[in-house]
C-alpha cells in the first residue's frame, strides 16, 4: 500500500472525498463513525448522513458560499449514523475547484459525541445554537436568519432550558462541549 493511501485509510479522523456531494471514497474511521464499512459509504449521497434534509439544504448553501469565497469550510453540527442515532460532529472541507465548490472536495469528520451529548432540537434551534456559538448577538442572528431580535431571544431561552444553563455563557460552554 502506498504511503498516501495508508495515511488516508488509517487517519484517526473520518475522511471522505466528495464529487457533487456524492461520496467517491471514504476511509475506515469515516465508515466506523457512521456505522458502515468504508466501501459501503462509496456512491452514497452525503445527504444520508445529515440530521435532516433541511440541514442538508441550508448547510449546503452556507458551504457553497464559503467555499466559493475562500475554498474552505468548517463547522460543528449534528449528523446521523446509519442506525438513525444523532451525534455532534466537527466537519472541515476544502474544494479542489473553488470556482465549482461541489465538483470535488475533501472532508474530515471528528466525532464529538463523548464531549457533547445530543439534545433534541428543532432545525431553527440548531441554527440559533450554531450561530450563538460563533459569537453572534441576537440581532446579528436575527439578520442572518431573517428573524426578529425577540424571536431569537425566545429560541435562546428554549436552548437555556433544554441544556439546563442559567446564562448565555454557560449555554455556549455546554454547546461547545467545554468543561464547566
């Protein structure tokens, strides 16, 4: 086995190569993380591993814009294993053709489930949680998601209750999986 193939196949994080959002190759850790063999991941749409079709669409739009601008993208999001269970995952990607972001790209996936348990959230709660972790204010989140400031505050209040946090800093720490 060539050295580069050995590094790809046995990397300690999940790796996959996407062509137009279809997996052309995945490594062993990617398959293990999602409950499949690496070979069984090939030719599948990456949509199968998103928490929802809505996530696939909305995150896909953000990915496309970011890669078109910078050639790279990263976030932390909830993903779905082949058995349907959800888990937090750190995702990073880079396109080989930023002028056509989804043509061919390389992605890494790190399972964060040991540090960050999944709390059942609506699509909008997930979006508000992610943008809160990015340090955005309620007004900035409202502009980003086309919501009123007051609506964002209501979502944040729900997140505080669901995560058992007393204040925003504690919520962010829990969302980020940081020890308190």
